C-alpha cells in the first residue's frame, strides 16, 4: 500500500510487478492530460436515451502517492 514508505525504510525500490499501487500510479501517469471514463449510467438516468448507456469522462491532471487520479475541468457526457 505504501511503496514510497517501503523504499524510504529499506532503500529497496518496489517493482511495478510487485505492487498494484506502483502499477496504477504508472498507468495514470501515462494518461495525464487525457480523458478517462469515470462513470456510466443506464437509460434509467434522466439524461440517457432509452436503450443507451451514458458515459462521463474527466481529464486526468495528476496522480497521488497511492495511485488515485485527480481530475479537473468540466465532465464530458
């Protein structure tokens, strides 16, 4: 869960193959500035046409130490 703390404590880098946090962080760092799908709604939502799926996208601007994205800007529907 805390690969940076492990590295600081032991001096050993945590491999991307050994940590889901490091993998997730690397994946988000690769798409900074691009949009990602953050939610999907069925036609039960009032803004989605019958029989369709409505998706919401947000622009990724950074990623935190645990690999969670931070988004900015207006969502795209």
